[in-house]
């Protein structure tokens, strides 16, 4: 499940692109910053795994 996320991280993005995303989200008061929306399902599954352990 997490291999897709790892593959995406390997490809990366420029620091400039990341900064634009982060500062735009902060200006919009959105502090959950998902820099790679194509991985939302992976993030959701990982979050569910964390919650299920509580």
C-alpha cells in the first residue's frame, strides 16, 4: 500500500514548487497540506490504519 507513496516521493518536486503549494495553503488557513493529490487514497488508508490502532 505504501509503495506507491514511496515511488512518488522518489520522483520528488522542486523546492520552489513545494514552497508555492505550502504558502498558498497557509494563506488559505489549510494546514493539512497534501502536496501530491494523486496519493489521497494512500494518505486516507494510512490515516485509517493509525486510527484503527487506537
